[in-house]
């Protein structure tokens, strides 16, 4: 195997996706909403179907959740 293929394979081994549970996603959404990173929070909310109550219980501020109320599932 040549040097290039070896490098490509090693890069693939090191750049694996991490697994995120629903609980991890809820905590991450709360952290992102509190730090005003709404676009990243929006992606996780829609991907996992997180509800507003779950984000509030995880520690998100009430104002941040209300600002994004149209995104949360009901």
C-alpha cells in the first residue's frame, strides 16, 4: 500500500463520528441556548425532536426557549 492510501485510511480512522444520545443532545441544546448559539441548537432540536420542557429541565433559560418556541415540538 502506498503512502497516500495509508494516510487516507488513518485519517478515516481518526475522524469518526461520535455517538450522541438523546440526553446528551438535550444538555447540549440547553448549553447552546444559554450561550446564544441558536443555529446549532436549532439543528439538534429538529434532529432529536426535543420539547421545550426538556430544554428547560436541562437548564436552558426561559427567555431563550420562548424566543425559539416555534421550533420546539408541542
